[in-house]
C-alpha cells in the first residue's frame, strides 16, 4: 500500500505539469502574443491583428483548461489514476498530431519549422504520461 500511495503521489505531481504549462503558455499568449510569433520565427509582415487576437483567445482557453485540471485534481485516487494519466497522454498526443499535420500540410521545409520540433516534444510528453499510467 505504501508503494501504491507513493506512486499515486508521483503521478499526481506529474499531472501538475500539464496545467503548469497551460498557465505559462496561456499567460504568454494572452499578454505577449507577438513575442511568441517572434520566438517561432514568424516574419512580422505575416502577423495580422486577427492572428494575434486569436492567439490571445487560445491563451485564455489554456488558462481555463489549466483551471479545470487543477480543480478536478482532488478527484484523482488509486482507483482512477490510470484513466487520468491517459487523459493527459491523449491530450498531449492530440496536440502533437495536430501540430504535425499542420506542419506537413503547410508546405514549408519541415526542418526549418519550429512548430515541427514543438510537436515532437509534445509526442515525447504524451509518451511519458502513457508510460507512467500504471
């Protein structure tokens, strides 16, 4: 029982990673969207006000999702921890697969696209949650 309790605590701590990233990116997208475009090497002449506003909207969505994940954390227990870990794994995988799709369908050289590397990192995070689900 001690080992299972320790494992539960470690899995719960791992699941804090997702909302922490959501808060960081959410605040970044909402408060400084143009700096994100700059980091991702998007030329300034390609960034419209609409695109920046949409990124700010995405930041708000990330903040909401982070709040929901933190608020529902109290419902995680030994019986359902594996399901919660799968929720995180699938969420990161959806983000990664969507990012890879957008990268490959964009027509730009993949090696020069920082979104490609971001999607690969999200796949690794997804695999980590999947590996630690049990």
